[in-house]
C-alpha cells in the first residue's frame, strides 16, 4: 500500500472506534447522528468532514491517445515520436481517480506545465458520457 494512504487501523483510530459493529462489554453504541453538530442538523456540513478533506486523490491529465499494434509498441525507443489524436489547441482531459471530471488548456507556469480549467462536468454530464 502506498505510504500516503491511511491503513484501516489508522482510520479506526481517527474515528475512535473499532472495525466491528458490535460493542464490547462495557462499551456503549453511539448513534451516527450523535457525531453531528447542531449546525449539521440544520443542513450545514458537519465539522467531522474535516477528517476526510486531506485524503489523497490521484489527479491526472490526458493529452491524447492513440492505438498501436504490439509490433509498433515494440519498436518504440528513445527519439520515437508518437502522434496523438488531438491537435495542440484542443483541451486536455482532467481525471480524478480515473474519472473524467473536467477539461482545460495546457499553460506554462514559470518552468512547469499547468492546466487552466475551462470546463467542469456535472455529475449528470459524466453519466451521459458513459453512454
């Protein structure tokens, strides 16, 4: 498991509970709504949401793609140019944990590449793209 992910034991320790759902002798079951603040009951986000805001997510950008045969892939070496299916002015796809969530333009920030977000897909848009 990568070092930047929490183990089940660490998650249990943060939540202050055990992995099993049944209380041990002398332990009291706490209903989930007891963890929520009065603000959460009024429709606002519970303060316990802070626990998950620093969970690592994998954000990646896809410039384009191309299909190649096994023979063509075997011939790839240093100096080989692989032409992708997009032109330079096309937006790039932005994925979070493998799910397409947005598109953007490639920019240069100092000496690094960056992405300027131009379009964020709604959950409904993402479902339509599956068809």
